[in-house]
C-alpha cells in the first residue's frame, strides 16, 4: 500500500481512551491529523498489522507488545492516505494560460 518515499496525509490521529497510557509509554512523538509526512520505512510486523515509519517523526526503539520485537514503533497504515500528486507539465501550463487570456 505504501512505499518508502511516498507522501502521506494523516487522516486519523485519535487514540482510544483505553489505549492512551499504552501509547504514551511507547510513542514519545505522535502524528497530527491533516499533516503531510513522508514514508521512510515499512514494517510487515509478521502479518499482524502493517506499520510505517515517517521522516518527520522519530521514536526510540522499544519492545512492541503485539509482536514481541524491539523496534521503533510504527504507525498503523489506516491512519494515512497517499497525498494527491499534482503533476503540471509545460503544455498544461500553456493550455491553462491560453484559456485564461482568450
């Protein structure tokens, strides 16, 4: 779904009331809704739940209860969507300019 270098937007930064303490222990830094990030790594987590690491957010490696591994905690992929890429070619710019001036 996501690959290294992808631009993503956080669509869900919420934490359930029953998970707040656990998240505070594991994550020193958390994501913010509607903010753009860049994927720097992807974890399969043994097929349990995929997660991504972000260029703009770093946390210390800890023991992850779900997998039993020591690693930097990743963010669940469902918290993000790919950012829409805006490609503008010179031809498209000329066409747009022509439409405005006519």
